[in-house]
C-alpha cells in the first residue's frame, strides 16, 4: 500500500515536470525570458572593467 503511494507520487511528479518543461520548450519561454533580462545583464556587464590583453 505504501509502496504504491510512493510510486504514484513519483510518477505524478515526473509527469508534471515533463509537462512544465515541454511547455517551456514549445513556447520558447526560456529565450523570451532571456530577452527581457538581457538589458539588465548588459548594463551590469558594460560597467565591468575589461582587460585588453590579447
């Protein structure tokens, strides 16, 4: 009884994780989020002093 409950919960978590990651992949949400935060990241990166050694 207890083992069935553990297996069911693990399967449920796996299905939810799959649906979530597939949704992110299908709608390209990771790159849309990166596009939104890129100006903030670029502003911070541009402030950093860079070494010009080749």
